[in-house]
C-alpha cells in the first residue's frame, strides 16, 4: 500500500530565506510523487511531479524536490521564500491499479507561513 | 480552455437531508474523481468514474454515490447527511483512469447543521 507522511504540520520562515517542507513516502513499488499547493479558498494546484525520470524535479514558482529512494523521501525546497508562498502544501503519492484506475493519496498537509 | 468546474460553490444543509454536487471535467478529459477534504486534513479519495461506471472506491459508506453522464460530467450524491459530512468536496479530472495526473476544481464547501 502507498502512503505519505508530512513531517511538519506547520513551517514558518522569513521572506527571502530558504523553504524546506519534508515528506516521506511508503510504496510497494516505484512511486509517482507530487507536491500540490492550496491557497485559502482556492483549489489544488500542481507544483511538481516525479514519475521515475530525473530524481531532481523542478516545478513552478521556483520550487523543486528531490526523490531519494534510499531515504524514501521527497522533500520540497525553494531557495528564497516570497510572501505569496504562504499556503497549505500537500505531498501526494499516486496509487495505480492496472485496468482499474488511479487515485491520489494525500499527506496531512504542511502550512507554510512567511513573515515579512 | 476551461478547467474543471464545480457547482455550487457553497451549500448549507441540515442533518438527514440529501445533497447533489456537480462537476464538469477539463476539456479533453473523460475521467472524474471525487475527494473529501475535512477541515485541517488532506483530501481523501471517495471514488472515480470512467465510461459512466464507478472504477475505484475509497473507504466511504454507501450513503455516498455518484454518476457520470455521457458528456463526462459527474455528480456526487450524499444521503442522510451527518454533521461529519461537512467538508470541502473536490472534483478532479484526468485523461483516462490509469493516469498519474489529475486536475482539480475549486471545490464545493458543504456545511451540515
């Protein structure tokens, strides 16, 4: 079975400092992993995805994540936080069953606060 | 190109009532999945529809049912509403059921009093 664990429920950074949001995954086979962002009263937006290609994945708005199989981790980083980055972030693993369909399994979320 | 749309945006019901939520998928998509997001939680998978059939189902009771129409739009029905059904209901569409990438709508906020 697939699952993800987000290690921090809340992260607070100052504007211009680096962002690190941590995620560990569990999967019985090579996983597909995603990071989604959800701004207040908005839908979920895909930041980036890993689907067994390059282990360092670049996404939108300067975010990137590195897939580390040995550590079963997929941490999200950004070199310099911006006020507009304040939002809820979800680490997600995709569970596909051949001929049946696919579902996304979400972590509990990490709320990112950015201080001026 | 219209993305995923959902209606209504907000809904207030009382316990025991029934509710229907609607979703139109992104253009070119034929598969719709529904998720429930309780306050402070990550979304939980309810079910997925493809070719007008339920393909996968999460751990939700039979009070939750759905339908997909020939134009690929979908409805989520919840009967005998409970207070615990209060949540944001998200619809996601994709090109085919066995795919990693799903596109989400803005959601319907359901409040049960």
